[in-house]
């Protein structure tokens, strides 16, 4: 006899995005359930679940070493985070839909919510000389406190700040295009993050590695030198790693976009940025120059950790086995607290203690071993399960994770609990392959303007009144001759996150927010939206609340779409400047 239960009872999931694709991992809680995943969590089942938002191919990758499947869904993000009109623009919330997938199990099967969860400890082997790296941040607006804690108590050799994502650079370009005179071309939190720790790092010999240089690593390095002088640190050496900005010449390189196959040169007039993902070479060179602080432009996230390891152990940059081993460490560490219980908690299924005081991860790496931990007494959870989710996070084919320094086989990686909040990482001999002859570049393109407004309804008939308002607005848009390139209406609380794949509501909603978003060719056309939303205060349906938003002025912003291409390595020269 069999029964049907949601996938959530046998597996956990995490999702993320790269460009227009969403990656969703499915990881069995128990090794014996992996066979069930392989049999029932098929491409066909996933396509049916995601419905019309899965507009192109779906590929399933199997990772038996950790009992996982990894799905890549193309074109599920409506053009990617920098382009989509969807309310939830990333792919990060799509894993919760995956967990609703119905699966059949034996009648006596005990699901995760009812199962005991013993922890098996396998002490890690003794290691030789090791290097300790702490992860201070995972993105530009991450918490500030962990850096101080790591410096004070982490016994670190290096502290790393990862503050960049694909959309970070796009957002920086939007600010510049829209005339934000307050913005700088490097991370605006650069001083706020480094000022509290700079003197102590220098005193303890902890070296700082960060990609906070963004579009201007030299300017960032000079700013840190000014900060050091203000703090009385006279001998601080700061290095800037640059060379990947190709904005002025990418259209002349005879390249084609990966997404469309069209020549980059055809979009010459619309290009506002082009940045290559550099590898760890510049970081290694800067450390050889005795830099205390290394600030980079766009590099592969994992390179922030790979660079110090290659420097400390003297790895050749063409030794793909060792480079891949360092990539495993870097990929696990780059998302900070996601490894130590952040973005993991699911009450009753994945419990995380003291989530308000997460301890960021520390990697202790030797030539023979890798051990992940966090500060004693800090909140969070570091377990094989948290590591498995991070290993597959935003990965396409786990067996061929392409990076600027090597190709990494994450299928060669396993984990064991070696102590409380301590995990040993085991890396097989087939973990690495030689790097490719090209580097990935992201090209930012002017693609018009985008804006959104919201109207709030509550009480009896909230959904009906929201739908009436949609009909009213559609008629008004026709009357004023609005010409959107794209227009969408969402009902937040009903279908704002999973969009057309959302299941139908089972009861009337007490509150509904009608969201209207559009994309236009010019700013004046986008401004028409607010001019129709504001009058709803006296021209709309009954019981309308907080029409538009509390913000004054226009909410229109430029759209800088991101497309990718491959650049021959010989056309990119990494530069290191020391201050």
C-alpha cells in the first residue's frame, strides 16, 4: 500500500538563478530516499508543477554522492533579474514550489516532520599546516557584525568580503545612468565595513580580500589608504586588481551573445557596461606583493578564497586538481551565512537555533583536509545538509561547474559531521579539469524604462474589488494611449511569487495588493502609470487603501539588461596596482 505526501517530507530544496535560468536542487534527507527522488522527481513532473512559467527546456542533473538532483529551468525568470517585471524577480523562492510536488511512498513511511533526527559524528582527521579563512559577507547589503566577530575570535589568516552579484553591477549602472550623483563606482559600504576592523586586522596579520572595488578598484584602494591614514595605520599596503572592464572595446571584439547568438556589435549604441569574470591570478599577485588589503573588480566569487589558498600553498595556476579543490572551498564559503544556517530554516523540517545571531563560516584548509566551522557560542547550524544546499546553489551541471580558473566537478564532493557545527569536506581525485580558453563577460544594455505601483484592498470582496480595479486601469490605459512593451498585473498574496504556476486559492483573501508593472521604451511613457494610479483615490472602487506608494515623485528607473558572451583569454589582461 502506498500514500501520497509532499516532496517536503522526504527532501529539502534550494533555488537561485543565473541570467534567465533558475536552478533548483532537490536533496534527500536520507540516503535511502535518493532512489525515490530519481524515480519520481522527473523532468515531466517538474514541468507539470511549474506550468506556464517554465517556458523552455528543463534539464535534470543527478548527484548521487550527496543524494541530490539539480534542475536547470531556462527562461523561467522572464529575461533575468535585471529585466523581468515579475514581483519576485529572482529564482530564490521557486524552491518552495518544488517542495509541494506530490510523491508516493509506502504506507508506513515516516516523513521528515515526524521523524527522529540523530546526528552522527565522524571526527575529522588531523591536518598539517592550515590556513583559516572567514566569510564576512555574502552580498552588498549583508550584515555588518560578523566581520568584527570573526576578526576578534576567529583566529583568522584571511577575512573575505563578497559583495557583488550579477544584478549588483547592473544596479550600479542604473544609478549612474539615472544621474545619481551620490553613487560611487565602488561598493558604497566599503568604509563602513572596513573601518571597524582595519586596525585590528593589521595588528593581527589578518589579510582582507574583497571584491568591493566593483567598477573602480583603484578608487576603492585609494579610499582605503585614506581611511588607514585617518586611523593612524601608516604602513597599510592596499592592492587593486583590475583589467576586466571591457565597456569601451567589447563591441569591437567580434563576439556573440550566448543567449541569442547575435553579434555584440549590433548593440553598440546601447552598451553601458561590460565586465569579465576574472580568476584568482590578480589576487595571488597582490598577495605576493605583501598587500594587507586586496580590492578587486568583478572576479568569480569563489576566487576570493581560491586566491589566498593558491598563494599560501604555492599552487600553480594551471594545476586544475588543486585549483578545483580551492574552488570547492570558495563556492561553499562565498554565500556566507547560507552555509551556517542562514536561508536554510524551515520550521518543523529544518530547524536552526538562534537565527537572529548567526555565526558566519570559517574554513580551515590544509593540503590534506578541509574543515568548516563557525564561532563557538554563535547561532545557526553547520551540517552536511547546509553544505549540500550551498554546494548546488546556482549551479548548472554540477559535474562541470565552469570557472575562470578551472572546471570543477562538485559530484566528487561529500560531507561528514566531524563535530558540533563542524563539517569535514571530502574531495575526490576527479574534482578538476583544465580551464577553458575563454572568460565569461556580462554586457549591460539600455533597454528602456520600468516602473510599478500598488493598490491595497482588505475586507469582504477584496479580490473582486482588485479585479475591478484591474479592468478599470486597462480601460484607462487604452483611453490615454499607453504603449507598454510589457504590462503585468499581480495579486500579491495570491500569485505574486510563483506567478502563473500558483495553485488556485482555496478561500477568499481578506487582503489583496494589486500590483501593476510595466516596461516602456521611454521615460515619459512610463510616467503615465502613476498618473493613472493616483486618481484612484477619488475615482476608484470602494475601500481602496494606499493607492500608489508613500514615495514622492516618479518610481521610474532605467532598465539595464544583462547579456553574456565569451571573451578569449588573451584579450584580457589582469592588472595589479599597489598603494
